């Protein structure tokens, strides 16, 4: 099987295989990246975040269909979806998002386990596979709690924060969400009571923000607000294209530094094992003849000689 040719054709099996490589096999992953890298960096990444159960997956399902009608080709990466509704998260999402899959949207779950850096690495490179395969935009769903949220906003060109009245999102959660870098704030489940209060509260908090984010109401249940949401996204995709090049350059620099620091860390870790200064100063430290900082500085200096 010619993986690259099949990826270019957007074949699902090939995409699944490539992303599995990226998640599990560093050596093969590097080989793959070498081949596809030139043809990446051109799709807009939309991060959709919000509390568990806010309706992100349901919303993405409908929105992907609407975006398809607007002549875009969306793909979805869901970061470790934890649906409390079905228990079986991935299967549940697949069912929930089946409408958009039928319309040609590619949907894939990405594990959020592992080191912080590892998650963003596999996300970033999975995005690249999807870019190479011709998808644009690439929508990333993540639960807005903890570190993944921050990572998403580092990767995404457009960030959408989803709230809803049903889960009783407190003003506190909203505040926390609003200090993030949302381009769009969505009050989903607008068929439920409390929607207007929540909408006003969100409006209040970001009313005088200079970024001028959009606030929208959607209901997946009643199928309202979704076409508008898709249109806003499409417009934002166009306007973000202009700033994307510059952002990409910055991100590439950060990525490069990350890789170098990681490589060095691994190398130095190995070196310490056989370093005589290291064992010497470690013993001194353990005997309390030297303090940790002094020991650290001495060893570092000898390493850099
Ligand atoms: N009433 C109402 N319920 C909705 C709406 N959108 C989603 N739901 C329901 O809310 C529940 C959670 O929806 P999901 O789409 O799984 O939410 P999620 O944010 O992806 O959840 P996690 O991935 O677990 O964080 C499901 O039972 C949906 O049917 C809506 O607009 N109105
Ligand atoms: Mg979900």
C-alpha cells in the first residue's frame, strides 16, 4: 500500500494508519513527517473547548455538516472524549457524530494520556496528516479543564468556548473560560431555561474586551444557530488566513526549541549516569557537605566544559 498516495486521496484507512503511527511509533512517525511536512501548515485549526457534557460533540457533528455546505472540508480530532452519557466515549461519539461522518467528515479520537508535551506533539502531527490529506478546517474537540485546554489554544487558529445553562456553569467557570483566548463564545443548549441569563453574563464579562469576540446561542436539539455559527467560522477562517503565516513561524520556532531541549535532556540524562563529577557531588550533597544549588551548578559547569 502506498500510504502517501492514499493520504493525498484522503482515504480514511490511510489517515487512520498514519495517525496511529504518529501516536505510537516515534521512529516511523519521523519518517512520515519528513515526507509530508512540506505540504502542511495551510489549514485552519478550530479548537472547540468547554466543560464535559456541554454538547461539543453534538455541536461539531451538526456544524461539520453545515460547514461542508459552505464548501469547506472539515475533519475532527477529539482529544480523549469522556462522555459520561454513554460511558463508551469513543463509540458514543462515533454514533453522535455519524451524520457528519456520512457527509465525508473524518473523525478521530486522540488519547490525552502521556506527558504534556507528548499530547501536543501527537495532536500537532495528526493535524499535519489531515492537512496533507486535504482537510480544512481541522476541528479539535477538547474538554476545557486542565492542561489540554491550554495546549489547544496553542495549536488552534480559532478558539471556541462552549457553555450551557444545563450544567449550571457558574460565573466562576465562565470567568476562567473568558480569560482564555476565545474567538467565539457559544451558549449551547439554548432550548433550556437560563440561556438568556448565561448569555448576558458572558456578554457582561467580555463586553469591553478589545478582541471583540462573538457570542452566539445554539441548540443542537432544536437545530438553531448552527448555520450562523458555521458562517461565522467560515468568515473567521478567511480573516485568520492573513495572520496565520506569522503565527506558524512563531509556532515552528517554539516546536524546534522544544525538540532540541527534549533531545538534550535525554542525552544529558544518559551522560549523568557515567559522569564522575555527578556521582562525586551527589555523594557530597547526600552527606550534606554541599547544598543542592551548588552541587547542581558545579555539575552543570563541568558538563558544559
Ligand atoms: N437539550 C439539549 N441537549 C443537548 C444539546 N446539545 C447536546 N445535548 C445533549 O447533551 C449531552 C452531552 O452532549 P455531548 O455532545 O456528548 O457533549 P460533549 O461536550 O461532547 O461531552 P464530552 O465529550 O463528554 O465532554 C448529550 O446527551 C446531548 O444529546 C442541546 O442543544 N440541547
Ligand atoms: Mg464530546
